C-alpha cells in the first residue's frame, strides 16, 4: 500500500526542519480525506502502483486546465508511452467524468473543422477550447492512411498555436481563433515510428515513458487484474469520485499560477532541461537508402518547451504542500529524458561514458555501439552524423586502405558551455558510474593481473594482439570491440605495471617476449 509516512519522511529530508514545513504538514493533516496522499492510496489499492509519477502527471494536466480557463498559457500535450496492458488507459479513463474534460478516441480530417456550413455546429474545435482532451488509445490514429493523417496533424499543429482553419472550394471558410487545450494521450512505443506525426506536429508534444521501476511484477499485475474483473465498474466509480474530491480540495486552496514560487536555482535547472530537449530531439532528414543526412540539422529554439516545463512545474507543485522543488525537478527530468530521440540519447551516453584513465574521451567505433545497443549500422550512423552536426561529437578516419564510414572512430568533442552542461547531465545518473570510477582509478591502486580474475580474459586477449607495435587506435580496432574502448588504457597500464608490455615510442605498445 502507498506509504504516507514514508512520503512525509522524504518531505522532511528534502525541506528540513523549518516553520514552513510544520505549517504545510498541518495543512495536510487538516485535509486527510481529499489530499494527494489519499488519492494515491486509492489508486494503489486498484493498480498496485510502485510509483505515483503517472498519476501525478495526469493530475498536473487536469489542474493546469483550470488555469487555462483564465490565463493564456502554453498548452500541455503529454504522451504517456508504455507497453500495452500497463494501466495507463485506466489511469487516464479515471479523469473522464471530471469537469472540462473531453474524450477523443476517433478523429478524421473533418472533425476539428469540416468547412461545410451545414455541419459547422458539429465541428469539434470550439468544443475543446480550454478543456483537457483524453485519448486512451492512440493506436487508432496510427492506423489512419498517410494522406489523411497529414491533414489531421496539420490541423492539430495549428490548433496548438491557437487557431483552426478550413478553406474549401465551396466558398465556405471556417476559422476558429484563440484556442487552447491540454491533451493527455496514452500510447505504445510504436509512437516512435510515427514519422508523419513528428514532421507535422513538430515539437509541440512532451513525452513521458514509464520506466520498468514503476511496473510491478507480472504475477502481481495478473492477480490484481483477476481480482478487479468482477468489480470494474465499482473501481472506476471510486477512482472518479476520489479524483473529483481531490479537485474540489485543490480549488478550495485557491492556488493561482502566478503564486507558484520558482527559485533561481530551480529556474536554471528547468532551463537546462529545455536546452537538453531542444538539442536531442532535433529533426534530421535522411536518405531512405543510404541513411545519410540530406539537410543540415537545426534544433528548435528552447522557448516553447520551456513554457511547457514551467507550466508543468507549477501544476505539479500545486498538487500538495509537500511537493518539494527537488521532487518536481525529478519529475521534469523524467519528461526531459523521455521527450528526446531515445536512440540518439543512448548513443550519446555510450560516447560520454567512454573515457581514458586520465579522464579524456576515447574514440569508439560504430561496431562498438552496435554491439551494446543492438541497433542497425545505418541508424547509428544517422544519429552520429546528427550529433556531429550539432557539434557534440567529432570523428577520426581509420588509417587503412579499406577504411569506410563503419570504421570511423567517434568521440565527444570539446563542447561549448551549454553542451558541456548537457553532457554532465547525461552522466549524472549514468548506470555505468561504477565502471567509470574504476576506469579513472590511479595506476598505483591497480590490482596485479595475477590477482584480478575479472580482467584476465581481456588481458590475455590484448597480449595476443600485441605481437607488433600498435597505436591505441589500432588496438581498439584489433580487439574487434571485444573490450570496451574506455577500458583499454586501464588494461594497458596494468600490463605495463606487471612488465608484460612496453612502449618503443610514446605512441605504440608491444608485448615483451
């Protein structure tokens, strides 16, 4: 069950023992039934939530819609991406009976605006104004024919900017202006293949990818589904009633958008998230056959997404007196890392993690990246060239008569301040932190190879390769990516320390004997 005490303890740790904290805790205790804690408990009862992030994002869009009625805020269009059957549809459905919510699960090119005078009263666009749109299953949109889909997304693109127009040859023109609505969408990872959507919708959506940490075991999910089958209507009624009770509690607190305080340090962090999104989701046009870029890569300006992140921050912060800046920033970090190109991000992490003993970035090949990510050569090459154009990375050609683009070695270049901050952000919670720290350990603390069984196979492999003098780049190629490139300098130092190899000159290594 959701642990209220644990959440309160986390709040104490984030905020500290202050008078402000005591006042906020008292406010929470005065409203135990309608509070965010109570709402989380009810959702955990039916869904066995291990993490409340999904629920909080849905709530944030709902309360942000309240502000949308009176202020000209940038709309929040949030796509929840997760495999089928993971509770996202039921979570979104729980908001269906809330005020100012409109369900949209089917749409055509004539839905927002038909362009026909007789059907104008049926146009959907004006009915959506200042509301929250719910779409449980985005799969229906993905099945629409490409030509019609292009027209639909062109309309949605305009709608985000505040207007919907339809001009026909019949002499009847339809135009709706000053529109704004929020949109909460549930979808599967197939959304990443929806190129037409990305081309037409542009950079107007934020994405939240549910992590495996939020999903309980398959056995627990099946047990809960089994128990819920006969009481599904009761479940939906209780979830809906609890949400409406919470919204009444939220309204009674009279929280205004402009009243949400954002500290300077927090503001700078949000701005960095905005730049991170802008660079790493930049569109790249590629040749379908070769995978090569056909145009220059121009990242969006980090303005619209900054307004969205600011709005989402304010909405999350307003949910509860115990929602700290630290927790909200953690939520926004998840959005930032979800909204970018996932393949590009994974490749950049691989490059950022590849360092020498001295802490310098070491070159890696496409084969090295492919082996670790399981992605095709052309896809990797396209994203590497995109990062190259964005000036995050550089490459060096292989000194070989048979060299081609697959054998280029890629590495993090010396980036400007903004991009250096992004690289630092990528490495903050890198799962390879422990490996990196070991790779950067000083030579004097290295374990002798006779006692280090974990490295023995790699060391033996290197020794067999060093029959002739070889440069570091040649060694990396000779190992055929059997050894991570950033580990090779460490292993060479270990072999040199134990008298197994030497350097005939500053650039070459050779086995002794």
